[in-house]
C-alpha cells in the first residue's frame, strides 16, 4: 500500500429518508466554514439540495459533492438521497468512498432504507461511524438505537458518547474517550460548546460504557493490549489510535449523539471523521506516482455539456490529458477539471490520487467506466445497477417535440443508469422503467422543467417477470428453402430452473464440432433475445440455465443468423413445456402508526395481499413490517392517510420476486 501524503477524507452521509441527513450535512458546511449561513430543508434553502425539485419536495434526489476543511484535513463529502427510489445514488457513491457517516433518527432507530444502505456499505467494505440524530425529539432514546443497530445490522455498536439530558432537555454529550462533558448552552450555532466535568449522576454509567469501549478498542493494537492487561491507564491519544484501527477493520462502529437541527454534536462528529475514518491509501492502493486510474461514478448534464464525477485511485490527470476509457476501448480527452462545491465549481489544473472531482469533455464515459493510462490499461470493479420494478408509457404531447423527447431521455439515462428505456414491440410505445413511482414522477417533471418537453404519461405498470419451474429438453430444426440460399440449423436445448435472482446462464456442451464454434454465440444471443421478449405474457424470462447439448449444420445453408433464429424458436418451445410461471415484485413495507390505527392499517395490508411479518414499538408508535406485492401499493399513501387521520407514514423497497397466484396470472393473461 502507498499512503497518500495529503490529509484527505472521502466520506458519504447516508441515512433513511427524514433522518436528518441533509440537515447534518448543512451544519457540517457551516462549522467547517464552507457556508456562512445554515440551509433549512423545510425552507428550501439548503446548499446541497440545490435542484429545484429537491427544494420543492424537501428531499434529496441526486447525490451532491462538496469539499470542506476541518482541523487541517480536507474532507470530500457526498450527501446521498435517503429515498429507496434513488438508491443508485447511494450505491455508486459508496463504491468510491473511503468512509461513511450513517445518520440514525433518535426516535425511529434503524429504518428500512438505513438497513439497505448499511448492506451496500458492507458490500463495498466501507468503514462507518454512526450519528444518532434528533435526540431533542419526544421519544428519542440513544441507547435503544445503539441496541437496534446490534440487533438489526449485526454489528458491534460501540457507544463513544452519552447524551446529557433527554428529549427537550438534551443539551450536550459526555465524551467517553476524554471523559469530559460537552455542553451547548444555546441553539445558536455561533456559540461553541462548553467543556466541563461529567455530571455526577452520569459518572457511573460513563465509566461502564468507557470500560467496554476501551476493552474492544485495545484488541486492535498489541502494545495497547499489553498495557491494558497490565492494568495501565489507556491514554486519550492511544485510545483514539485504537478506535481508528477498529473502524478501519470494520470490527465495530462508534456511535455518537446529537441534534443537528439544534446545532448540538456536529463539531465532535467532524472530529470523529478526522480521527477515525480512513484516508486514501488506508483501504486501497493510492499512489500519486503510479499510472493514472480512475472510476467514473456519476454523470451530470447541464447547458454546458456533461460533467463526469470520478474517484482517482492512482496517478495524476492534468487538464487536456488524453486517457483511455478501458470499458469502451476509446480514447477520451479531459478538457477541464473541477473541484466541486455543490452547485459551484473551482477549476483545477490537475487531479491526484485520492481526489474526488469532476471532468468536462468526456464524450462516451458513463457510470462505472474505468479511465486509465493508455500504456497501463486496468479495469476497476464496476458499479452494480438494480433492475427496475415499475414502468410507464410516455409520448410527447406535440408531434414536433418527439426528437427533443428522444434527446432528453438519452441525457437522463446517461445520468441515471437505474432508468431504462425500451420500445414496446406491439404498441410501439416508449416505455420508461425505474425503481418506483417517485423516481418516475421526478423524471417526468425533469422532462418538462429542464428540457421543456411536455409528455403524456400512462398509468404505472408493474415490471413482471417469467420463469420456468421444471427441467425440459427440446430438439429443434430450422429449415427453409425459398429458391435462393437455404436456411438450416438443428440444435438440442435443455432448460433448467435457477434460484430467484440468478438471472440467465448459458452453457454449451457441444463436442466434436457438431455445431461450429463461431455459431455458439449466435445460439446464446437467440436464447437471450427470446427470453427478453417473454413467452407466456410478454415479460422477460429469468432465473434459468440454458444448455446447448448437440446439433447439426449445413456447409452452405447454415449461418449465425439462422442459428440465432433456431435458438429463439427452441427456447419458446422449451418454455411452453417447462411449466412457465409469472413472477411479481414483492416489496418490503414498513408502516409506522399510532396504536389507535394499528388494526385498520393491518387490515388494509391484508386486503392488499400483504403478509405481516412483525411489529415493534417505535417510540410512542408501532412499526408494522410486511411483504406486499408492488401492484397493490399504487396509491397507498392516500389510503394510509385516510385510515390514520394523516398520522401514519410508510416506507417500502423492493425485496424479491415471487410466483404470482393463479388468479393474478389469469388476470395478466387476459389483459
């Protein structure tokens, strides 16, 4: 490993929607001197949510990057959305970040999207610290949230602070590392905290929690372990170093306390970011003298063209340099380089290993592409993109807007890889697919507001899938003689079901040249093309393995095109014999409701074919967890508000595909 000599932290702020993530980010900007006034989400004045739709809706839609400085450390910070429909933003941000701050609602605790984001951070092995926010709220319970983290996320949540006061009386924290109290006397952010003795009534609890912290932290340093076993006092600097090692090893997660809205706990959070989260070179190789390599993780378009956000992993990139896009094999030129400050940018002459910045001038670079030195090609790990579960038909209202619509959609798909576009073969309609109703709603509004295209939109439709339930083999011969060159292809194909989520696997067991090697890719292409079109109800067929067993060909009448046609026909024949099924997307739904409305909410979920999986207390409310088919969740928010006098709320995210009932399948086949 080659440590980067520059003192940098590349971090993300992630959370469930409404946990206070953007408010926390805005306070970080203020205390770090990047902003001279604090943005307010409800007032639409945030620095990071600068898109008009974000300000109008009061939510983060697109991840935003900014650079701040704290105690001599440069912090490149990415604020990510909390809504599941925009989870691709969290996914691609975590792929390039070195560390993360996970914000938890002090009342709600571990919420569904927090759990999803946590698993993504696990996937990319991103070290984390936790900030339990909103501790000034009624029902907030810091230690309960820490316990929920251990129970639901399967981590060691190590308390490093204790809140002083509860709910409306929350006024400070006990710093367990330094065994001191930090007290904020006013909500005014310009008033620094006051350092004082630990309150007498909290000293015993503080000693107990500090003992656990020390015991877990010293395990990661041999010298500290020996000193601890010898009964020596562990100094503050040594403890900080041990905590840092534990965080980098993902052995535990430090848990901090605060209320960002009340300006309490933000400065210690910044200290924790600098003290405990990794710098470039701690987790991955980061050598400024090595050949250039960077990963493109986001594309943003404006009136001046496309701006590609990159994480530089090694080497240097100067303005005007030509680089290889290893994913496409094409050369690209970086005409301008920028350090990004939300919706502002500062031009740079050079980017260096460890930087997160933006490049203008790249023509064909998309999310997940690798940029590198032409003489030293390398392919970095791609960014996974979830499959869409909902789609709508759209068309331009004015005939002369059709070309503008196509151009706008192309730009939007370049920015957001979780959106997909296709033409319906039967109706000729343009179908836009995404992760949820909100994402599609935002996209359609963007067509109007940003690109000036008015569109007509069909009703949201569920993205069903097809699959098979038993193994079957077929022999198929494609033979045509029309007076000109003939067509001949014969093949034996076997289909077998796979587990949910396995996708499509193609294998060839052809031996002895029964089918020429150059025709095998055409057979796979035919299978995949037919699978995409579907057999039963026109939905893509998934979760099967197709094995090419045998076949025969003709010297002059066989070609790749003929074998592709034969494979498609063989696939359709095989699926019809393999007990095909329709799969429907099922959502994990969490409804948080006052107890008075619990029965009505559960009854409504049952009417929607929901399966209730559990109930837990959430402050003074009850959280109901259920699995519900996506089809039944359209328009749910209006129904829930009516049932609960507007007091209940819900969150949902895609969980799995499930075989549709016979009644549901019959309905689909009739439609």
